[in-house]
């Protein structure tokens, strides 16, 4: 009986630690389509490091968004982010996407042949998001402006690929550049 209680306590503690790691440090997302090829393939299961740009706090109605031990997002990073929306609400209830950072705040981007500067720190701007990042596919055929508060973390490792009912043995534990 005593061994069963010890086992259940150990199992409960392991489950609690797993939930804590999942919520605060690492999480897994699936690449749903081919827009990030050749780096990330459809069906890849990727680990996203939630601490890669600092611990993300708040962002919903109770607490203000902030990052503890903040580090910069770099051009070329593959990041997970919440789909930006104009409607207020919890970020965790929105769809999660993965994309490649193509431009940083302060960079100039071209849209339909016209150049636009992404604001770095604009107090007089009517733009609802301060310091947006331009996120797109690996093929650079589309851009989405994402505020820093919607960035979850950096995709750092492909665990495995499972697509069309098959496991791709060449995609086991591959680092993402």
C-alpha cells in the first residue's frame, strides 16, 4: 500500500512539472501547410521556446503585457505568434501561427511597390500596435504585421514529421536555423 501511495505522489509530481514546463518554457506546435518550406515542412512537430525572447507576462485584461529578461527578435527567426486581431480579448484564445521574421521595427518594407517604414517607437502614431514585426512565409510572398506582445517564442527544434499517415525518419530532432 505504501509503495502505491509513493507511486501516485511521484506520478502527480511528474504531471505537475510537465504542465509547468508546457505552460512556461516549451510547447509543441504542428506546421499545417507548405508555406514555410524548405526549412519547415508540412506535418513537422516543432518545439517553441517560450523564453527565447524573455518570459512573457500578462497581455490579457488582468495584467499588462511585459517581458522579463527581454532579448531581441532577430531577422530570419521562425517564431510562433498569436494571430493579431482588432478585437480585444485574451491572446490565448486566438489562433497560433508560425512564420519567419522578415522585417524588424525600424526597417522599411515594400507593399505593392510602395515603401513603408515599420515604426520603432512612435508616440504620435495612430497605429494600434507599437513596434510591429513583419512576419511572412519562407518564400517571402506575404507579410503580416505582428506586435511584439503577440509573439509566443522562437521555434527551435523539429521533433519529428508526421504527414499523410507516415513518419519521415529524416526529420527526427532537427535544429531550426
